[in-house]
């Protein structure tokens, strides 16, 4: 299963100009809880819209983050996208939970795309054949 989500979110204001934010750790740690919840719900909706009905026992997602510029900290973006998307996958029933019992690893790659910044998340079933050390 492949999910494509934006890494920017536009906050609509009633009396001021709309504000577009980069969804990353820097924004998240300073965001008001009501706004961060609204953004999280937006990502859950995006997951639900793209969900194909597949169910997974154990996954190791691959995150490909496409940023507008080279000075962006890709891991800061990936961390929040990961949180919101995995929570969305739990909500739609694609995975049982987002704990290490079901999400056994991940992989990230970072690219530049000035015209279409986004995150592409590939979800595939993986084997749990790992020794406990």
C-alpha cells in the first residue's frame, strides 16, 4: 500500500491571512493542542481516503520525504508524518497497533522537489523472524 501526504498544512484564519506551516517537530512542539489535533485529524482523513482495505500483521514502513529546499531537516518532518500516519492506519484497521510488536522498523530517504513537496509512505507486510536479544 502506498500513501501520499503533504508536508505542508494551511491554517485557515477568519480575520487574517491564511498561514502555511511545515508539519515537523519544530512546529509540533510549539503548536496549541487544538491546532495539532486538527492537523492530526487531517492526516487521518488522508489515510482513510487512500486506504485500500489491506490489513497487516507486521510492517516496516518506508518514508520518502520530498522537501522544497536542501536546508530542511527531513527527520523532523518524518517524525510527525510517521506519528500521524501510523495513528491513522490504526484508526482504519490496517494495523492492530503502532507499537514495536506490529511496527518492527522503518526506512527513510530524503529528496528535493520544489514543485511538489510531500511524503510517500510505502506499507508492506514483513516477517517477524527476528531474534530477541
